C-alpha cells in the first residue's frame, strides 16, 4: 500500500470508528447499488429478473460475508464486535439470574478476600514505614549465648551510647538513636501521662518526613543552652487538643520542666516507638547521657546487603569491646536485620521476646490462604460455566453455522466471564473496604516498634492488584470452558439435543477434575485453620499456675528528676498499698518484683552448700499476700509471713521445679541456698544465704505460657526494694483502672505508670494476639471455602441431574426404583468428594510444615484435626448431593422420556 493511500484512508477509518451506524448504512447503500447494476447487466444479456438477481448475488459472494470483509478493511470492527459481545454477554447473564447471582457472589468472596489479604500483606511488609528510603532501614541486633533462652540464643536490639555513636555510624550510611520514657505533660488545664521518645539530633532528618505544622527536631535543639522543645504526634494533637493549631508555640510543663511545642507530625509518622506521643532531643551535654543505652535505627548504604553490614558491624564492635568490655554481653555476635523483619519479629509487634509466634510468617500463610480461596472460587465458577456451556452446545453450533468463527465464540464466552469477574471485583472491593476495618482492629501492634502507623485501605496498589486478579479470574474461569465449548465438531451438535452431560466423557472428566481440585484446596485451608484453632485452644488453656481473672498489674514510679530515697520509696509503697487495699471493689492486693508469667525476676547463680548442685534461678520479691492473691498451691512448708517481709528476712519459698532441680529427692525445707547476686561489696557474706521455708506449685514464669517453667524462689520484696502491684478486683478489672490510678496519684502526683492493665490483657498482648490474628484471619477464609464447596457441589450436581433427566427417565422406565436413583446420584457426588478429600489430605500433610512455626502444642499431623475436617466435609457434601438427588428421585418417567 502506498503511503499516500494510507494517509487518504485515515479519515475514513476515523469516521468509521466514531460513526458506526452511518458507516454501515453507507455500506448497505453501496452494496445494494452494486447488486442493482449487476442485475441490470445480466438482464441486458437476456436473463430473467430472478436469474439475474441470483447471478449477481453469487458474484458478490454473499452480502454478510462482503460486509465483514469491508469492515475488516476499515480495521475498526473490533470495537463494534466488543460492544456486541458485551451486549450479548449481559443479555445471556440476565436470562439466568440464579446462575449470575451465584457466580458473582462466589467471585466477590474470592476477590474480596484476596484484596484484603494482599492489603494486609503489602501494608505490613512493604508500607509499614513512612520514611525516606524505607527499604534500606535496618536494625542492628545482638545474638548472645544464653542457656535459659528458648533456643539457647538470646536476641536483643543493639544499644548504643552517644560515646560510641560515631564508631557504629561508620558501618552505615546513617544511624539515629533513641530511648523511651514515660513523662507527665501539663498544658495548664490537665496533666497527661504520655510516652516520650528522646532522640538524637539527626533523628528527624534521618526519617526525612516533614512536619505537618511547625518543624521537627533539629541539631540546634541538642546544643548546650538550647531552649527545651518537643514535637507532638498527630493522634495526640487530634485526640487531646481537637486539631487546634494555636497550641503550636505554646509552653508545656513536661516532668515539671517548661518545654515549647515546635511541631506537629503528619498522621503516619510514628517513629522511634509504636506508642510514642511526643519527641524531644537528647542533650549530650548532660553528665550521664554520653554513657546511656540507646536503641539504634540505621540506613544501609545503597546496594549494601544485610550480611555485608553485619560483617562490618562485627568488626567495629570487636574494637569497642576491647575499650569497654562491660558494655556488651559475653560471646555475642552482631547481626543487621531489615527494619520490617525487626518490626514483625520477636522484638516487634505482636510477640514477646521469647515467643515463637512471628507475624511475618503468619502474613505469608495468610497470603497463601487467600490465593487458595481465590482459586477455589475460580474453580467453582469455571465448573458452573462449563456446565452452562454444555447446555448451550446447540446454540453455539447454530452460531457457528451462521458464520461465527471459533475465536469469536471463545471471545464471547470470555466476555461473559469478564462481566462476571468485573461485577465480582466491584462487590469484592466493597467487601474488602469493610473487611479491612475489622482486620486493622485485630493486627497486633504493641511492642518496641520502630515503624510508622499501619494503614489499611484500598490504595492504588491494592486496587491495581484487584484489577489484576479480575483479569486472572477471567482467564481461569472462562478460558477452559470456552475452549471446551467449541473444541469439537460443532455442526454435528445441531442434530443432537445437547443434553446428557454424564455421557460425554470429554466434559465429564474435566468437571470432575475441577470439583476434585476445589475440594482438595478447601481441605488444605480447613486443615490449616483447624490446626491453628487447635493450637490456639491448647495455648489459651495452658495451666498457668495462677488465675489471671480479675487481676490488675500496676507498675509505677517517679518521673526523672523526682527520684526517691530508699526510705521515701518504702513509705510511698506502704501508703499506696494501704490505699489500694481499702479501695471499694478491691478483693486483695499483693506486691511482686516481676511481670507475672513473663519474667523470672532477678536471675542469679545459685548453689546448695555442701552439695554439687548449682545453676541459675530467678528471684521474685513479693509480699505475704501474693499467695492468696494468686491462689498459689502450697506443697510443703509455709509461705512468707508478714514479719518475714517487714524485717526483710533472708528466707525463700521455692517453686516445685527449683526444688527438684537443686535438691532432687531430698527435702529442702530448712536447708540453705547461696545466691551469688546478693553478695558484693555493699553486702555481707551472710546476705548471700537464704533459708528454704516452703515449696509451692509451679506457675508459668518465663516468656509466656508456651515456655517451660524456670527454677524460681520467692523472697520478701523488701530485700530488693522495688515493687510491682497486683490488685485482685471484685468488679471487672478494666473498670478499676482509673480508680487505681487516682489512688496512686493521691499519694504522689509525680508518678508515671509503666503498666496499668488487666493481667489477661497482658497475656493477650504478649502471647495470644499473634496466634489469635492467624486464627481470626484464616478461619473465616476456611469457612468461606467450605461454603463455596457446598455451593459448588450442589450446583454441579443440580446441573448434572438436569442434564441427566432423560437418562433418569429411561432407567425408571426400565424398572429402576426411586431409591436406586437417589443412591446413584448421591454416590456419584460422594465418590468425587472422597477423591478430593484424599487428595487434599495428602497435600495438607506436605504443606502444613510451612505453618509449623505458627503451631504450638499440636502436631502438624494431628489426627483429630484431619478426622474432624474429613467428617465435616463429608457431611456437608452429603447434604449438597442429597438435595439434587431428591429432585431426581421425583422425576416423572413419561415427562423425562420426552425431555429435550
């Protein structure tokens, strides 16, 4: 084609593109004129009018075929075809409202669940940090040998002093240091307790996020003599000050010292601590500050790997250890983790230090689960489309005989699938919009945390994912049924009925395979959810050794700058103890020195004089009332008396594990133990010895319920000096928190609360929240998968019964009883279900090892879970098969024989 000819045709193509009707009308007029001229020529040659018209049509080669060739020459017919396919698809779906509703709802559940899963996965693992170059953020950690750690190794974040700041910074592009402290902030109207982040002067520049109002911390704020300033987070500004911009520049009293508010940070900025509400600069000119331990957050050099950074950091720390051996643990190695791994790991959100439950592994399991659910939904709809295409065989054959190509037929069937997927995507996104609000509420978020505020929503990437899933769903659901629908001799179907799907091996095998695959995938989901539920049940029913119900844990102390002498501290503790004991709604009150269930107290090397028995044990200072408050079980001897506590007598009550480990089968009552930690220059030699006066039953005391009990001794809290309070309430514990806080502040207003919450909430936050998140997200997916299996089995069996109506009529005419028909239909369905169940169980045995890290107390091959899932699926499948079977049983043989 000559270039000038191509340019000449462009206007014609454009006109055809936007003026379809007029272009087609002009084409009709031109063809009619051509036929009239050809007819006149043949008449002039002596033919009759009828013969001349026939010859003219033969020469033209068919009007419709010629029109198609002309449209092809314009190269814009695909737009018209697309519009026709959309209209045809909508018309066909409107003719089958029941099928359309089931298919759209099925896809909506699959696409909606996938969108929720991807949003959670993306926002937690790739969008948790609102920071400059967030992908290069890293956290240095120290791994040291520790015999009582769950894995024999203790992992903790690196703590850096300002004196070592420059040396450690050499391993990275940049680092920032920070520490946390509870402070009292007074705005002139009200005093609030908030968590403050004390950061190095470069910390805000390190994060690279500009302030919403005012400014962040700048290097000048850390210089000697600089005015004391602080920056507030968005949540505090919104919740406590109603977004009032006038508070900027106002002076507040922070721990009794005036400080000026210079900036408000944007909503997602929540750096250097998940619970931090204000930030202020660390003043390195303070006498104690150069040697204070600070957490570190680093940024890797561009292109640097974590292993390379770890190696360089180890070299630097090896030099620092030689200068100050006491600044680091013995036999340690440094490792650099990505900030995301740190946030999702044992020191991040949703996990206690020794917990085995990691949120990152849970997220991968969640993503795999939603992908399986989507595949189940697609398989379900594909099976329905295949059955529907089989019913439409005669229609498809007729369309082929009228000139439709196989590609055109496939394209029309794919368009129906796309319409279903598009509607499913729209409804699924609505489901996801509401579902994400529920998911965001159950994501574990308490911990050291260095990231930003978690954002769950349908952002651009999530919506793009939903669109991509829609296209993938279209291909999975529609391509195979479409190809099978036009995959054989269509012309031979015109003479047939198009019925009898059971007799058509080609479609029967494919539909059976799809049903088996759908059931197998659902079994895998159900088994995974069942194992997690069993594990969570076992974890939450571990015998703790104490009853956490109606217990409040309260840890408080003076703010910095208001330190108390030992005598003042004891007086303060006694007065608080008496006030809380007299508080209405309080049943009992006790003092201990450790976080109940998670901390063995002060650890020390212990030996038994006169024997070779030695080892490490924890020492928990407590009051005489701890026994009654926790409901401990005394095995032998006596508990601590009030006089023991008041006089700080060196007596100890051992837990059962310590008595067994240190004394074997002998009776420890009246024996002595030597405790290395209570010796030293400020103590006499006698202070190292404690006399054993009793043995109590074990209670969980180290990193949560899933960890074994450690050797532990209970001693008077007056020996160690500091106190944590346990309050047993008569009313719901949450309702008593404010009253407890007011009673403490009535004694000393300059007191901050490190913890004030029900013990059950502490257990949930530190141990139960991560596995609960897994159960709460994967269990609904498994439930939806089971519903889809029910719908899939029911719809496929219902289609099969409809297509076998004539066959059933013949069987009944030949003498088959109605019960035989019922058995035949149910048996066919259950046979496929049994194969799918077996395939799913075998696949689960191989795949559940990937969630082994999220399972505790239950084997990944737990027989009870597998048997329960098998019974559940068989029961629901039996019901799904029985309903269509009853319909088949009621078929009238005379009507069935005439069924077409």
